[in-house]
C-alpha cells in the first residue's frame, strides 16, 4: 500500500485537502488523516497538489514516417511521459494504405510491449474498401479501440478524400466510435509546395509557407460539416490556428459535438522559429501544422479558457537532427514532427496556471479528465476517486525545472523548448499504483505499462445519435393515392 499524505487533491471539478490511500493498483480511500497500515509506504505531499496522471492522446512512438522511424520508441517515450507526470499515452496505429488494420494492430502491439506506462491506440483509416469497412468492426469490438484517425493531408501517402471521410465517419457513427481528423487541405498544400520550390525556396520556412492557417481552417470546416452530415461527433487533432478554432467554436455553438486539441508546441512556440538562420534550428521545428503567429496562440489559450477547446496534447513524434537533414535540399523531405511528452505538463502549468489563464482544476480538465471522457475511460482514468486506477501525480507548484536536451529522457539531440524555465513539476508519479518516478529518479521499467481497452458508445455518442435520429429526415406518409 502507498499513502500520499498531506496534499490537496485536485479533480477537474473540485479540490480538497485529503490523504490518498492506494492498494493493488487502485485508489482505495480518501480522508483528512488516514492511518498508514503496517508496511505502507508514505509519500509526503505537504504543499503539493495530488492530481490524476496526465493522459496524452496524441503520440507517434517508433513510427515509420517520411523515410525515417521516429526516434523515441514506446520505452523512451513513455519513460519521458512518466517523468513529466503523464501516465497514459494513446498512439496512432497507422496501416499503410491497403494494409490490413488487423496486421497493423499486431505490429503496434509488438512495438508497445516496451511501454513503461499504460497505453492505447487510435486506428487510422488510410484508404477505403469493403475490407476496411469490415475490419473497423473487429477493431472496435475485439481490440477495444473506439477512435479512428483520418488524414486530410499527406497527399499520395496517408491522405483520404471527402467520399472516404464520409464513408468512414458514417461507419464510426454506426459502431459507436469517434472519428479524429488531421485537418489540412492536402491538395492545396501539395500545390503550394511545388510553387514555393519553383520560386527557389527550399529551406524549412517553405514548410510553414505551404501550410498557412487557411489550409487548416478550410479543412477543419469541411471535416466538421461532413461529420455532421453523417450524424457523427468529430475530434480535430492538433488545432493550431484561429480559423480552425473558430470553426470548432461555431459548430459547438450550433449544438454539434466537436472537440479540439491544441498542442503545447502551438500554445508556446511561434512562426519566427522558421526564420532562424540555422537550418537545423528551423528544421527541428518542422511539424504539421506548423507553428503560428502570436495571434493564433492567443486564440488557442482563449479556447482552453472558454471550453471551446478541450485537450492539450503533444503529437510527440521525435526525429534527430540527422533524420531532419533528409530534407536539406527540399523541405518536403524533412520528417514532420516534434517532441514534448516529458515537458507538456510543467510547461502548461507554468504558462497556463501560473499566468492565471487556467485554474488548477482546468489544468486537470485539459490534461486528463476531458480526454478520459471523450475516450470513454472515465472515471477509471482522469479522476481521483475510489476504484479509479492509481495513476497519480504529486505536483509541487514551486518546483523549478529548466528544460535542457542534455537532461531529457527523449533519445533526440535537442529540445524545441530548450531553456524554458518551468515553475511547477511532478515530484512523484504513480502509475498503476507503483512509484514510477520520484524526486528526479525514474523507477519505471520497460514493459510496466498495460494496454487499455476502450468501449464504444460513450455517453457523448449515445446522446448525439439519439438526437440525430430524432431530427433525421422522415418520409411523409400520404394517404389516398397509391403510386
Ligand atoms: O508533423 C507531425 N504532426 N507529425 C506527426 C504526424 C501527424 O501529422 O500528426
Ligand atoms: Zn497530424
Ligand atoms: Zn500526429
Ligand atoms: Zn541546455
């Protein structure tokens, strides 16, 4: 047993002073002054907040992508996560177009055996066929995956077209699953990339110029409207700009079930990074969508404050400088992706809570509780409650941590947040009731994590489909004349 003594328990809706007792991987008791049964390990949480461990619903660990394989695998990605207070990741299982989802799932199960914290998968729909239609049911009912990812970008590789989106969203609605969308207009991006290269712009700034906010705003609107026409809710990943946020906020104001996920990178880093005279500096920051001007950052923060955006993720997809140099002569060949798993929580606390933009309860909402509900694993995850998984972070709001690549767990040789000074960091992370990280020391081992199955038909899905059925077009019954 483990007793966390003297802290303030923080859930998304309420905080109170309580000790927390953990046994057998679950949280079993709360109280103002709990006894420690013999043999109990006691963690002093005086002056600390005791919060649900973070959930990062957007990672790409050991992903074969753009001619490379992302450098952080399930072992190092999840170890970094635990050191930063995140206790569950959801990675994208991405079949090659035409590859069976069942085969891709087996690949991901094999790669993820090394995970040090709990994990789940989203399944990507990268083409459309009778086989995909059939396999989606197996993915939901047998593998416990209730989310399907769609790329509107990466033309010629992972991109799907509007008819494929429509088919897949409708299938999701039927299966009780939630479609996720990478919303950028891939056709327009491909055209703009060609024009920029023809004009002589070959460096990483070309990546950003070929993917302006309008490319994302247009695709976000399109995805949301197609989802509505199929009767499905929809979740937009890595929402990076005002135009995309406005599309989400507008749809929500109209009663649509739409969710938006800004990344910690887009909240804190801006487009000036691509103007850096160092090619390596700029290329290390190449990701899709690219970093934006400050006015977009303000919009994303406002979305988190007002509730029109619900989740802060990382899209952790880390490539070394050497891997980035695959695109030295052509920005289209720079592997897209950045890291962030170890840093998301301390950075968001520093820039969000310490600045007064977010309350500590809102911090819990956007780092764990909201996504646990969206993924239908709440309150097992995302809440400190009796019977919930003991995935717990003891958070010291006065701890100082300056981010340096030389100290990080990630296997890459730089950090896009190099030099950021964080105030607020985990002192202890519990994962499945065990101490995974304590006072700067990582104790979790590869293989400690468990695969988490997620049932379909979340309450959001049930409400949405009930409403959609009630308001669906109905045939008019006409008496008297028979055709
Ligand atoms: O640039 C990014 N975001 N790389 C990872 C793949 C994706 O689009 O999420
Ligand atoms: Zn993406
Ligand atoms: Zn991604
Ligand atoms: Zn440094």
